[in-house]
């Protein structure tokens, strides 16, 4: 099973270096991955600073589909904070929630009118989702699960309050809604499970962070894929019942700050061996290549480990 993980496309953002990189990006995808990718994950910030999802955005996304030769039913994506249309009313609702002594309780018990104010900011993203992926967006669910025969994908919408000021490190996902969503896979924990979220765990509010990690562990999530920070990262959350492997992709921009990086994952479903490869853009020389310098664990060009879930199955079969 091979997947690619892209994040923070910021497609309205343009400059010369980014334009050159994106031309090379499509050539690189086609040359190395055409017809070989089983899943494509996009973890938010498709547009930039709440701007419209223009025809150029759809063209870019469809060019990815063409380069990979992938069915759209194998593409899974979530919104980012830049995919939100902000309003003053939204900002006031968010400010009120974060000012509560127990903000975790406040977001769990949010009234319908306040929720609608926040959720309406993602209306443009939901329209993009349906037009591009050609399937209905589950509008009644903040978070939702897509189940397949071989794996589950939990879509965690981390952007409900992301349209406010000074929310960095204070993100609330709404743990009650997340718990309800994860209950849908309570009898399918033996499947490989991905969770997608735009924000890293460190971006979450202190009031939710520990319980959020518990939800991932208790639902036996194998991979948490995210973005937002524009800096790539590898992390194993092992201080729990179940290890969760966390991967942060970079951004699809060249701006002097961002890691211009996407991630490739490979899973051998028979023995549980996983290999993760980071692909990066060399801006001075203008070419894409495999990176072995972002993390000491990538020194050989990939980060490898064994998935506990499949290892356990294999041992049980031998007994």
C-alpha cells in the first residue's frame, strides 16, 4: 500500500520560485508515482488567507490526479485554517469560547446557532470538496470516517475555531464530537487506520491535548497526518497504550521559510513493515529529490518501522 501526503498547498500564493517548483512537481509526480499510488491525503490549506477556490485551484488539483493517474475515490482531504472565510461575528464567537474558564466544556456544549456561525466559514471548502472529489460532503458531521475494505480514514476537522485571532496553540476540536465519530470504528480496530488533521498536536489547546491523544490511542489509530506549521516532522507518540505514528508534511510553496516537502508512505500489509520517504525541493538548483537530511532517522533516505497491529496479527497466526 503506497500513499502520498500533501499539505498547505496555498494555491493562490504565487511567486516565481513557487511557480518553477510547481512545474517540476507535476513532472516529478508523473515520473515517480504515475499509477502507483493507492491513496492521496491532503491535509488542508488548499487556498490562501480565505481567498476563493478559483478555477486555477481546481486545475491544479486535477493536474495532480492526472499526474498520479489516481481515482478520486482514493483521495481524502480536510480543511485548513486558510480555507476558512472569516467574519467579525465568527471572531466574537471564538473569543467568547476561549474566554470561558472551561473552554473544553464550552466547545463540547456549543449551541446550534454559534456552531453554525463557525461552520459557515467552511462553506466554500465544502463546495470545493464536492466539486473536486465528486462525492457528497457529510455536512452534518464536524468529523467523519470513511471506511474501506482495507483501512479507515478519520477526518478530524481541527479548524472550527481556527478563523479567530490569537488561536495558535489554543485550537479546540470538540472532543465529544470526535468521540462520537471514533465510535463508528470501535469494532474495526484491527484495520489499518489513518487520522487526518490540519493542525499538529502541539497546536491544540492544553485543555484538549491529552484527551485528544487518548482518543487516537484508544481507537488504535496507526497514523496521524497533519501540516499547518510548514515544517516537516516525524514523531512517535508512544506514551500511551497504543503507539501513534505522526507525520507532518511541509508546504507546496517556496518562501524562504517553509519546508517544500511532501511525504510518501509504503506499508507491506503482510508483514507490517512501513517505510516513509520525504521528498523535497532543492530551490537553488531547482529539482525535486528524496531528502535524507531533515531528520537523523532519514539518513538512509527513509524512515522504517513495524506496525504493531499487523505484527500482533502475524504472531497470533503462528500460535
